[in-house]
C-alpha cells in the first residue's frame, strides 16, 4: 500500500493541507458544527429548573435572534424526572425574565453570542413550531425521560422565540441544554 502524504484539497482561492490518519490512510475531518466550535462561534446554555404541576406554563424562556445575515443554527436536549410537555413558538411575544448569558464552547475564545436569552420570562402568541411530550406513568409513579433535537433548526433572523414548559408532575426537575452556532449566510436566496 502506498502511503499518502501531504494531500491537498484545492478550493476556490485557497489550498488547505489536510491530515491523513497514518494507520488507516483515511482523511481526518470534522463536521461543520464542530468546526464552528474551533472558530469560537458556537454557544450554549445549560442548567435546570424545578417546576410544579399546572395547566399553565411552569417556566418560559425567550430567545431573540440577531437581525441580518447572521443565522443561529439551533439544537437542544431536555431531560425531566417527571411528565412534561414543552412547546416552542416563533414570532412570539415575550417580556421580563432574567437575562441568561450564553457561553462559548471554545473557552479560549472571547467571541460572544448575538442571541438575547431570558429565563423566567412571560409571553403569549406565536407560531408553534415544536411540541414535545416527555415521560409517562411508571410502575409506582410518574417517570421522566429525554428529548433532543439533533437536526439543526435555523432560526429566523430578527425574531423572538418562546419555549413554554408545562409539567404534569409535582416537583419536576427539567435539565436543559441549548446549543447553536452563529453563521453568516452568504447566499440568502429565500
């Protein structure tokens, strides 16, 4: 077998040296979201909130995306120890709450997120774009579960979103992680 060395991919206006794994002779690559972590343009929030059983949202979070050509490519993961329904609304009305500062996944980067986030917000309205039910009845009590969206949801620029959390269990602890990268769109053909 001939060993591959110093292989290059030639692109528009640039040549990039790429690593070849010595054992398998395969090209080493990373996905685009991972690339954005390295570039310091990938952000996250995570934490937990305990909410009680109610027909009203036990907790609401507001997200406002930056205007213009910087688009947030958004994913999330939710875990509960009880039954929960959560809905995400686009073009929502949101007020109040406490500002949450997104953290950069590349802890060496000083880049900050352009998205504004508030926890404990209140709001109404909007187009429902996600509805997730987690948990069910177990052997002796309510049982929680996990839900995550791995496909990126490219959020509309200059738009306010609201996530409502409804609990069907008392003292339901919800752990959450939202992560996104902020990419400047070059095409904008929509």
